């Protein structure tokens, strides 16, 4: 799922009317990207073939590692055929990787309702084999959408297509996060009248209560191995960060100040640390903490960034977060291993 493939997109909230689509877009510098040509890919001009190639081209662009061009002199050249047949599409693709004089082959036969999935799969194949980076095109985004006074959880493709409602609580809900490696998620819902953290398995449609303590229950996010979840509770009188064993339900309080509020936890890839938001100093800023020792430290000191929100910890010790600077909110990254007093976040 998308959460496991770094922070290519931070979804804070979405409000939309029935039938609306989500558009995922972005721009980035050209440095470090490879040109890739799709012009040699022959297709029969059917609607399904055109859809396949359109989704593939968009996926490659969105990955951040390729620039689709028309020239056959591109660093990467795709050759082969994409054609509709019966009720689906078949594709046989040869990828010539010029810089390393390599050649890769890929093929698929799929039904018409899985054309987008096939294009996503080819994009992921190219990103993994050529760019040697984690792929995201086949991932899913999970988000909250509001209709009137209620809100529900939705999922969609990594490019915003095929939006699908997955809860029907008819109440306020928030903070959905994927369970690593599973078609299941955690979220907070007021379906019982008070906020509680639930797990929903999308395969079985089974709902399970994981936390329903007095007061606030929110921000649940599972560790990379799925054994522990971090969550925000107010049962002690303050708004604090906790961790809870998913099997035994053993609860451990991580922060202990009644005058400081914590929010938005996210696990490090090794599952040993958390990044989160704390309003220590009366301003929300980004902090990290070693869970075992409960030793935390402030992660941002830039005078240009007034506030920090919604941190996500990705591979390579990189943390992405939303920061307010000059009255506007922007997305920044920081290196968790560097001294935050001497390093400015990257925009």
C-alpha cells in the first residue's frame, strides 16, 4: 500500500461530492531522471490499448525517475505490442536499457477491468529493475472524505483513479492508515457514539475494536512489522503518545506531560523510533523519539518554518512533513540522522 512506499503523497483530508474523482499531480526537477521512449510500442488504437499506454506514461512520469519522450535516442526504449483481444488486453514489451546495454522483457494478458492494474504493474517493473527504487504505481491511497456532517473512508489508485467508499459509518471518522502488508487498515470512528480505534479487514469486512479508552483515541499507525501500533490518547488527562501491542493489547505511555499535546505519529522503517508532532513551546513542531528509551529530540529548528504537521518517515532516514512558512504550507524533507540545529529542511 502507499504508506509502505515512502511519502510520495501526503493526504491530509478530502472533501468531495458523490462521484467526484481525485487528481494526483506534481512537479519536480529533471536532475537524476532517465528519458524513456514509448513511441516504438505498437498498439491497435483500441480504447483499452490507449488506456493502457496513457496510464503507463502517467505512472512513469509520476514515479519521479523517468521523463517520457518521443525520441528513440532515449536512455530507455520500450518496444513491442499492446493490443485488445476478446474482453481484455495483451502486452508484450521489450525494454532496452541503453546506458548498461541491458534488455528486459515483460508480458501480460488481462481482462478489461484490470487494464489499469496491468499498466501499474509494468510501471512498477520498470522502476524496480531500471531505477532500482521502490515502486508505487500499484499502491492504494487511503483517505477520508466528508459528505454533509458525516465522513467515510475511501481508497483509490495511487494516481487518484477508481475512488471507492469502504466504510458506511454515517459518523465522523479520521486518520485511516494501512496495516503493512495487509489489505486492512486502522482508523478512528465515532460509530459507537464516542471515538474508538478500529481495524477493518477489507477482505473479510470484519471490524475489530483495538482501543476505546476514555477520551481521545486517534492517530493509530502500525509498526513496519505490524506487531505494535502507536496512538494518541487522553485518558491520563493530557494528550499523549502511547504504543500498544497488537496481540496482547499491552499499553505503554511514551510521553507524560499534561501541558503538551502530541499528534500524528509515524514509524521509522526499522520500527525502533517514531516521528510525531508536539506543541512543546506552544507551537506545533516535529520531534523524533526512540521508543525503547523514550528519549526524544526536536527535529526542526529552521527559523523559516513556523509550524510543522503530518510527518511521514520514509527510507534513507528521510522524514517528510508539512510546514508553514510565510503564511503558506509547503512540504519539506529532513534527514533524521543529521543534527537538526545545523541542517535546514529541504523544500
